C-alpha cells in the first residue's frame, strides 16, 4: 500500500472510529450520567418527538413535574413505556393526566406518580432506529467490519515485509556473492523496493 493510500486509509478509519465511539456514548455511555435513552416508536408526540428519534430521559420526582411538561412513564402491566405531555395534575390522588401532542383527546387513563420514569431532556432524530433491531444488528455488523478494516493495513504491511525478507533471502541464495559486506546496501535497497511495490518487482 502506497504512502498516499495509507494516509487516506488512516484518515477514513480514524473518522469511522470516532463515529463509532460517539454512537456508543450516545447509546450506552449516557447511562453513566443518569440518562436513559429510549426510542420513539409512534407519532403521538409529533412534531416534538418524531418517530425513530432517540429521547434521553432524566429521572425526576413527581413533585418536580409541572403542567405542560412531557413525561416518560410506564403505561400498563405489560410495562409499555410512553412519553406524553402532562395536561393536569391530581396531587391529592397522585395522578398525572396526559395527552400526546398529535392526539385529539387526552389519554383514557391517569398516570400514577409511582409509574413516572422521568422527563425527556433532549432528543436526537433517527438515532432510535440504531438502538432497536434491525438497525442495531446493522450497527454491530458495521462496527465489526470497521474493526477488521482498521487492522487490515497493518496485516498487509507485515505480510509485505515478510515477502520482502523472503525475496532478499532468495536473491542471496541464488547469488552467494551478494552476501559479502560490500553488497549490504544493495540488499537493503532490494528489500525496500520489494516492500514499496506491495511485494512485487517490476
């Protein structure tokens, strides 16, 4: 591999590695600071949260929630999770009443305070597709391919250097006179030319 191609290759793989690291932080690393990434699966909160977006939910106490806040909560016994906007609060009975921004009517059942997960603090469009199958599987496959491509140039370089050494040994075996000390520079040049041409002599 020529030096120019090697530089381009290194630049491309560096950018891809950075993208993978950023993606990993956005999907997993944010949990370290108390945020829970969740995928938006429906359009009930359009245009605030688009389908396929990833929202980041921060836990909060029910007392900190105000009317107009979007909240994320457990909807039912099947543990379905929903993000809707609070339209009223019944503090005495510990209920939130919610509604999707795109829905015509409020939700049919109140949300118990104990079912509150938290409030979304920000969202990233389309990233939710990567956090769930089949997008997750595609992302994992691309990460594996990236790892292979990152180490491939080093593997090829080492193979080329090994071929160069083998070629130099073959030249010395064919002409023992070249093993003399005065031909050391010639042997070194032979090896360099062989490696520079990806293991081939012109």
